[in-house]
C-alpha cells in the first residue's frame, strides 16, 4: 500500500515538472528578451546639468542625458516587438521633454521605437532592425527638468550614470533698484538667442536703435528737446540665418520699449525699467512695458512681403524701400536662397520719422478698466515722482520738448527659427545681424545660442550622400554608370573623392556614395569614429565651408539637395556643433537624341549622296534643329551613317545638349519638356523614306518619326531613317482583234539581264487575258513556278541601277506580239535609273490576232486557152460579200494566186491581214463569178473538195482554197457556180436550133407533096 502511494506521488510530480518545463519552454518571448538585454552594450552614457555640466542641479534647471549603445549582432531568433531597456533618472524627480520617439534614418520605417516609463527607456525592435540583423552606433539625447529635490539619485545607464542631487532654487524674484540707469554698453545693436523649451528651435531677440533712444533722454536733460534725434531713412534689419535654421512662419513679434527716466540723483537718464512694469509690490494698473505692435506675424504693423521671382538684392531693396514708399507701412520678408539658407528682412522706414508716434500706442487694460495710452501709463505708474512723470510726458509727447517729436525711436524684435535635426545637432549657434539705413550706413553685431538637439539616431554619420537618377522608378538606364564626385573647399583644395558604391543601373533607386581620401579610391573616409585618423574631423578645417561636386557628368543634369529638398551642395565643418549632413544627388539622365541614315538597295552607289533633315515642333511646325549627313560612294548601301544636328541651317553650331545651349551668349532652349517633335527629311531625292523609333516599353524598332521630350526620364532616343531605292517598272498585256477569247489565255514572259554574261533571266512574268482590247498588268516573280511568295513588289531589290534589261514574251501562241514603251529594235529594252520618277518604265505588249488564208487559181483541160482574168467573191454565212478576188491566168496548168480586195476597182484595198476582214467563228464560202463555161472545182489545203472554211484565229494553221477550171473539146457542164448555168443556156439554144431546122424541113416536105 505504501509503495503504491509513493508511485502515485512520483507520477504526479513527474506530470507537474513536465508541465512547468513545457510552460517555460513555450514562453520564448521572455527568454529572448533576456537574451536581447544581455546582448546590449552601452558604449557611452552621461547625465549632467545643461548648460554648465555637473551632477548637482537646482529645481527648474535642465538635465541632459546622452547615451550610445549597440547590439551587434542581434541574437538569433530576434523578432519584431521584442524589447530591451536602459535606465534613466526617475521621472518622479525629473520631467522629461519628449517621452516617445523613433530611432533610424526613416521615421516611417525605424529601427527602434522608444518610450520613457518611470525610471527606464523601453526600446522596441522594428522590422528594419530585424532585416539589418544588428544595431550599432545607437545614439539618443534626452532633456529633462528637475522638478523635486532629492539626493543620491540614480543617474541611469543601467548603472553607468553618475549619482545626482537636486537642491532648492533661490527665490527668483529680484527687485532691482528703482533708479538704475540703462547700461550704455547694452544700447548697441544687440542680438541674443535661447532654445525654446522642449523644441528643436531657437528664439532670437534683437534690440534696434537703442543708441538714439538713450540719446533722446540725454538730449532732453541737456536742453529740453532742443537737440533733435537725426532721422535714419530706410531702416532695415538684415538677419542671415545660420545654415540649418529656418524662420518659423507667423513667429514675428515686435514691441515698442518705453523706458522711464531716472531721477536727478541718477543723472536723469534712460532707466532700465519700463512704464507700468512691476518694480515691487502689487501689479500696476497699466502694464505698458514692451507694448506689442506685431504679434505672431499677423500683419498688424508689419506687412509680410513675398519673395516671388526676385533675386536676393532685388528683394532686399524692395523690402527696405517699402515703408518710406508706402506712407510708413512697415514690412518684413523672408528670402530663401538656392543653398537652402534664409535671410530675414525687417523694414522700419525712417526712424524716428513722422509716421509712427508713442501717443498712437493704445490698448485696453483690464485693471485700468478702459483703453489707455502712454500718457495714462505715465500718470498711473506709482513708482514715478511727479517730476519724472512731467519729463516723460515731454519726451514721449508730440510737443517741441520731445527730442523725437514724439515719434518712435527704437524697437524690440523677436522671432523663432526651427533647427534641422538630426542634420544639425547640439552646439552653439551663432548668427550675424546688420542694421542698414540711409545710404548703406550700417551697424552690425553677432548673437549666439546654446542648443541641445532633441533627437535620436541609430546611426549618425557625419556625411551621408546618396545618388539616384530621376525618372520612372525601376526603369533601366540606357547605360549603367558609376558616378564620381569630389569635395573641395573655397580655395579649390580637394579633400575627398567619392564614387557610387555600385553602378547605377535603374532610375529612382538610391545608391550610397562612398568617400575616400585618395583619388584612386583606396583609403575610405571614416564617417563615425572620430578617433580614426581618416575621420572627417581630422582633416577638415574648423569653420570652413566645403562643396560637393560631381565630376564626369556625361551630360547628366545634376541637382544636389539636402534632406529638406533645398538645392545646395555645401556643408560646413564646425567642431562646436554635432552636425550631421545628408545630401541626395539627383541626376536627370540627359536627352540623348540620335539619328542614323541608311540607303537600302542592291548594287553600288553611283555617287556621294547628301541628305538634310529638320526636327520640327509639331505645335507650329517651326524648326528647332537641322540635321545632315553624307553617304559616300565608298560607304555603299545598307550601312548606317550618323546624322549630325545643328542649331542653324548653315550647320555651324552642333547641338551638344538637347535641353538648352548658350547660343550667341543667350541661353536657348532646344527641346521643351513635354513637347512633341517630328523628324523630317527635307528632300527625299526620289527615295522611299521610312522613319523608325523605339517602342518605349520594349525597345523594339517601330515605324514613326516623332519624339516627346521628357526631362524627368531623359535617356537615349534613336531615330533610324531608311531611304530605299525606288524604280518604277511595269508591263501590260493586251490582245487585239475581233471575236471572243474562248477560253481565257495565259501568257508568259521573261525579263533578261542584257548587261550580264549569258543574259540571265531575273524575273518571270505571267498574265491571263479574258477580254480583247483591254490592257492588263503582268505580274512578275523571281521564280519560274510563279509562287505567290516570290511575287516582286519592289523592283529596286531586283534590278540594278545602270544595267539594261529586255522583256520577252516566251510563248506567243501564234499571236504577233508588238512591244512599246522601251528601246531597242523591238522597243522592249530599258536601262534602270533609280530614284527618278521621270525614268519610270512601262512596256506594253500587244498581241494581234493572226489568220493565214490564201487561194490559188489554175486552168486545166484540152480546150483552147489563151489567157483570162478570173473573178471571185468571199461571202459569209449570210451570203454577204466580204471580199472580192481576182487572178490573172495566162497559161494552163499553172497555179496563180488569187488577190483579194475590199473594193475590186481600187487596187489600194488589197487585203493583207485577214483578221481585219474575217470574224472568228464565222464560216465563209469562196465562189468564182463569170466562169465562161469552165468546169470549176474547189479543194482546201487538205485536198478535201470544198469551197468553205470556218475562221479560227491564232492557230498557226494556214487555210487555203485551190480553184481549178477545166475546159475540154466539148464543154460539158460540170458542178459548181455560174459556169454550169451558161452551159445549160448553150445546150438549150442548140436544141432549139435543131428543132427549128427539123420543122423547116418537115414543112418543105409537106408543102412539096
């Protein structure tokens, strides 16, 4: 039983231990956090009073906390959201200014976020840190105000900070003597600055014309205002702000000081307190001191003037002259220089002048219960004696006793400037100030302010420069490039050489610029560790300005900007300020417009060819560039030659920058951004001109001749102009004659090269004719099979210039071809002349119908024949006579040709071409007329006894009829024609004669009986 109980307890313990181990194994965040904390290396930590240093502070004084740290590398498995901590002085005793923030170059994608809670800063890992796999050069500056007293206060830094103490501050209330004069040394032009609590900003304060202000009191004491203050015309305050600081909009404050006069015992001079100021005791009813006339730049007294497109000097002159030119209207303006710096200009006009008076200063005062001016303020100031009040009424009034006639003599001015953090860090900021008046008389001074930057950074390089080529992000450059740079001082001494870390191949992608001490790029400049001998601080001269320049720009348009987008390439090394400089060098890829010319064709070039071009603005067809090129005979055809472009049509000023050039001392725009231009060949010289450009997306060649200028993307744009040889040759075929073509007939041709040995065939022609009397174009092919794929459409690719060619119909099909339009014996030859429309060759081949018909006459027999002319008729199927024939036969047994005429009486109508007389398909009959009793027989060419034939043109067969007349001793009728009719008449007459003779004999016999 006991053993069983032990086993159960053991089993329960095993299960519990497994659960506990599993639980802690799953809690990876806690394990990892400890790992991150253990990997933290705090490389520097201070906590001290600011300014002045030390670990003892009074309540109300400031504490500066500075820490540097790294985690390099991050522990394996680090994830976004993991945290680590660094301790700081307890927030119960100190009020920190700014309790949250980010660390990293890009606040939208930081390495870390941080938050102050109780006595520690909690840092949280972000995606960028996980990707970087390490944190190094982490820096953070914090400000805090001592609020409660305490001793042995932990200074933080995870034990690295000092022990601090906070003691009570002395009573801040100071009661100055009632009769203390204003120090003379403080009456000069004055400027001082102070950092605005909790902000990366400085408040600058200035005193203007206090020397004349103090003199007014002295003059009154001396002669009761007989000596007047001399006017200073066109008074202008000029404040060139230190680089990295910028005027805060609507921050201008201007007040009018109104100091008391001391008693006789103190010399009756300008006192060091103003009217209504609380000297001691209760507040006064009319606190008139530092009377505000301009609050937050609202334009109540000072009109804001805009820079617009003025140069600096133009703007300064404009602001300075404005008050005296506009009835005393005081004004101010801020000029932004190209280098990113600013100048504040504040114009007062003439002081004292006659426009602005102390008596005009009025306001409502609550304790007084009404509106009051300076005289009421004097009367109500219970710290003044009656004599002092009388004197002040005279000094500030408009009477003759006033040294200024009551006009305002001096001003207090203040405004805020924001500091570019983190580019500019902690240090002492100095600022020059000038007061210009009359004809450039001036006073000047210099003010300074301590400044502690409120910022943090995980990497703080002294100089960071990045390079990119503007344009569509990710678009490939026409040619990748490693960009090079140099840094020089004002004396052109080069102190560093830079180049892009990698080749820049795509637009819109930033590439880091790495700097070296030597021009061979072998000794890198150290950017972070100041103890390194190659750190910037060890070779730059304190207080000197330096300039970043790009070398070998290759036509790129260079814009160097700081992180605010200001165009500037200068930076200053100042050992007193923890300044970090960041620049982006943006290059616009130049417009590189190229064009090439090529003659396309076969054979050689007969002579040099000059070509001229114009690049025209499509908006008004104006010419912006002139191009020309020469293709020499030696260059030949099918070879690209570059076209060179010029700004003038005399081709003297070659274009080297397509955006703008200085021509005749004047900067002239060549191509305007966004405008479309077209390339035109001025004289095609008979060539067929084709233009090609590049498809912007694929880079493929496409037909076109326009380009739209794109400053942002730039790049190379290519035109290709091809001039193709032209030669216009055509040939037609027509069949003439009567009757229909049944069926259609196809005719074939060859085009032969007469200039080459063996007269080779260069083209084969074919045409099918269905109707007579109509021209039809012959189609030509490069092969004798007349394949459609080999049809000739461009004769300049087949026939060579200068050669002679001959067109020959290869199968006449018994037609008689006649050529026209060419040269040579048969008018079927020609010579090729390219690119000349007047040399067009058209050869017509005309096939005439052929029909060979003839007839012969022969006399045979035993009868007497002494010669005779025989006549014939050729009749159609309608028995209409179409021709008359005759044959003069002089002897028997001899064939005599029968000649045919359309008019037997007119010898000139003799028929030589039967196709003009006969109709194809018609049947004709030959008959002899007036045959004089001959026996006539007809036989055709085949020996068949007939006198008929049917016409069929172009068979190549000869048709003939042989007519034979036979005469014996007793002519007996034979078949055929009118000869048998005459014999019948003869026989009838002969029989009638026998009957008559027989009748007479019978009559005589009967009569004799």
